[in-house]
């Protein structure tokens, strides 16, 4: 099945695009879709993962259909995933 990632701010710049479609197995999780995203856009890996593990950085937010998502959450064919960098401002 295919899921679509939306990327924002510097993550979109690193990937060179704001939307990335990836193929995953029908039983895929958010973590599987994230791995497929990093395979499709290797420049995102260092920004999205902790240096010493394959865990998503605390500063990066993963959403599934607008709601916070954990890497072990299942994904469906129609889901839209989003990867957001940390918010900043003042």
C-alpha cells in the first residue's frame, strides 16, 4: 500500500519536496512508514533520528491524520503522515 508523508520547514528543504509517497506492507506501522521515508529521502535520517539509536528525536513530531502518532501505531492506505520539526518563536 502507499502512504503519503507531508514534510514541513527544514525537513521539506532537506528532502527537496513537501510530499513524499512511500510503499509499505499492508500490516505496516508508523515506524515502518518512517523507515521507508528515510530510505526514499536519506537526508532526513540525521534530522529525524537520534544519533545513538533508531528512535525518533524528541524534537520531531510525527502525526497521522493530524493526531500524534507512535512508531508502533498501524497505518492504513488512506492515512496522511506528517513529520514536523521543533516549533520555535518568541
